[in-house]
C-alpha cells in the first residue's frame, strides 16, 4: 500500500503487452471488424522507422489520453490502441475524427 499506483500502472503495461501478443488474432477471429483495425498504419510506422521511437510507455499514455474523453469509454481497448497507432503514424485530424466516429458507432451497436 506504500505506492498503490505502481500496481495499477503495471497492470496496464501487462494488459497491453498481452493484447499486443494476441493482436494478430483479432483480424482472424473477427473479420467483420477488420476495417476498424490498424495493420496498415502499423506497417507504415515500421516502414518509416518510427516504430523504434515508440515505447510501451508512449502507448499507455496515448490510450489513457484517448479514454480521458468519456464518450470513448465504450470503445474496446484494441481500438483505442489502433486510434493511437493511427495518430503516431501521422493520420490527419479529420481522418482520426472519422475513425473515432466509426469506433463509437461500432461500440454502441
């Protein structure tokens, strides 16, 4: 109990790490949501050499920031991750807003 934030923080990192290990199965298990994924953006980051600049800390911070907007709370974490990847990949603000609206529509179904 000396530092309860550490456990919470470690949980986020462990969850994200596990999710990333399983990420490839999302498209396979749920092909109907492939259009909501971010595989092309991940590839763009890899091709541009930007993936080396990103850390798990960056992703956790970006996902936390995404969920600071309370309307995003209904969106599954894998799509918050994809939103963050798209942002890091340099997708325009308009495209990000459109993507967020599609995520909200999907999540509220």
